[in-house]
C-alpha cells in the first residue's frame, strides 16, 4: 500500500486483521525512512536496538514522547523542502512543539482529514460558520495548531464566515444574516470547544439571540481541561448547543499538532474512533506494556501520514481507556476509546532516558 491508494480506503471499513496487515508494513517502512533521514531519530532508535532490516508489528515499534517535539527540531526532509511549520498551543512560558511539513505530507494530511470528515457529514460542501477570528489564519507558512485545524476543516465549507471579530466578540449581526441567507440549507459549524462555549454559547445565552442552526452539524475539539473547570461535560455541552441554537448533531474530535490530519472523531455514542489511516494503543505507565480493554493507561497514537517528520508513532500526554474494537454500536470498525485526563508533570522515563543525551 502507498498513500496514493488512500482514496480507495474507507475511514472505518477495516477490521482488526485487515488493519494490522495494512498498517504494520507501512509504519515499519516509515520508521526505516525516518531512521535514515533524521539523525536524532536514528540515535534514539539505535539506543533501543531498532533493526532497520526487520519487519515489525506496529505495536512493537518505538514511540516518541510528544514532549520531544518541544525540545528538538525533528524533520526528515531538507530545510528547503519544508513548506509549513506548525506550532502547538501552549500556555505562556511553556515550550511549544514544532512540526515541519513538506508538500507531500501536508497534502496527505488534508486528503485524510477530508475523508474522515466526509464519512460523518457527507461529501457535499456546506456553508460554514467558523467560531474564531480570521486573524488566526493570516500566516500560511508558520501556523499554530489551531490555525491549521481551521484551514483543514474549512475545506468542507462552500462559503465560510468567521463568527468572531479581532477581539473575539461574536459578530451577532453577521451570524444572523448568514443563517438567514442559508435558511433551510445544511450548515457546518467548526470551532475549538472552549471558544464555542465561551464566545458562541455564552453570548447567545446572555443576549437571547436565537439563530436557527437546527440544520447544522457542529464539529469541535480540544479545550476540555478548561471546560472541566467550568464543570461542563460533553453531555452538558451538547445540551447547551441544543438549547441556544437548536443544534442536535454535535461531534467532538481528539487530535494534536504532532499528528495533524489524523483526528479521532467521536461517534453518535460519544466514543472516539481510530480510522483506517492509523491507530491507538493504550499503554501501562509502569512498563509501557499494552493495557487491556477497560484499563486506564497512556495513549499512544499512530499514523501513516507523517513522512516529513518522525511523528508516526507517538506517546501522548493523555490517559485513556480502550472501550473495544470492531464492535461499537455505531457500526464503525476499528478501536474506539475515551480520554480520561492528562499525565500532568510526571516525566515519561524508560526509552526517553536516551533522548536527554542528544546534542
């Protein structure tokens, strides 16, 4: 298989055996590619005895803790081939991840993101409301993870409207005009969870303005740590959207800057799903062995997309629980899971010890 075949692979059509048969050689090939093309990655792989001649099952491949992308500039293409640099979100004073994309990787991320989203909302482009300011996406070469997400999701919009001004205030008049213009049409709303809550929900609740968004699908992600401080769960959030704007279709997603494009969409039952283009593994924190279904562990994410940087197998800062595989009530095949929290400031040791020795 190669990435040119992606259009022929449906996002949630591969069962366990077929998926492992496809992913293992592809992810092994990516490990070999980064081994030869990225010197820091090769040093790390050598430190744990990686054999570039060996065929691995993807569960046995080395993973990189996402913290490394905050510490080092890791890429597997020459500087002149880098067309876009993504930076992760982060609070003031914290290092941010840097992810380097060439044209091929950026194009494949867009292609896969579109395939995944289309399986949820259809292939027809919709008028789109973005709960953010247009200022967020002004730079196209150095993008925050948020800006990259907006640009990626906006590909499914036939006509796009940024609903927040430069001060992140809701443009209520423009929102009303947009919904009136497209009355009766299926709409797409995209935003990051806390911004949707803070600037759309709170404003509509306070002003009493009730735009008709009953034909809209809301896709949102990230920001759950802030939402927890507001005591707003996913269930409460969906009810809020229904109450203020009649939005009945709400899909959360899980993703990160270090694997942009490889998102894990939540189905109608609130379960995050791994697509055919990658996978997740839940690992125990004491020895990194694979956790059982129902057991809390650290989330590892895998993706066939990152070719310009070694981000195909990453250990995240998140904890989660594998709920099952190939048997979700929504009918989608593959693993499905939930996120339970963050590791916090606890360091990930083991194979990460070797990383500290890098120049």
